[in-house]
């Protein structure tokens, strides 16, 4: 059912993760070198040229989260399946945040200590998605409890 609140949360989750797919996650700059992290690559720009380090697995995880969220919306009659999909999404979102930390650690080793590094909006989007996923799961569980209580009355 499209009018349920958890559908809104799952749709927002898919939208936020789509934004994450096309946003910058982390950036560090010095006079001689600049490092940029996106879900697709970690780029290292120097005076000599530009070098890309592939982190495509993060983009694949983000796409998987988007797909699971959209699939979960279509499974509104199977609330127990929706809860399992939501749990899987939570695990994947935590993996994405962990992967970002690992790749940022790798990026910090590539750059000097005097570098100006900061997190971009793309880093915070998976954290927002985790909150949205928790809210969606909470309302799915409430629906399931409501249906069970009505079945007991019959």
C-alpha cells in the first residue's frame, strides 16, 4: 500500500542513497596533492597527473541498498519479508559506512599530515539512510502487530 508511512521512509531511503551515489564523500587538499572519495573511486590528483583507485564495491553496495528498498516497497502484503529485507538493508548500510571509514583511512595515508581534510555531504547520507531504515522497520513491525491483534479478535 502506497499510503503507508513506511513506504514514505523506504522511498526516502532509496532517494537518499541515490543522492549518495552521485555525491562526494571525503576530500583532502594540500598544496601538492588533492584526494577525493566518491562511491566509485578514490582519486589522487598531483602535479604529475591523476590516479584512480577503484572502490566500486561501495557503489555496488549502495545500488543493492536502493534495489532492496524499492523491492521492499512492493512487498507490502508480506510484512515479515519486509522486516527481513529491512534487517538486510541495515547490515548493508553499516557495511557502507565501515567501507567509507576504511577507504578514508587509506586516503589519509596517501596525504601529508598538514592536509586540510573534511567530510562531504555524501558521508552523512548513509547515516540518514540508517535512521530512515530503522523508522521504516518500526512502522512495519507496528503494522504486523496490528494485523495479529485483529486476527486474535476474530
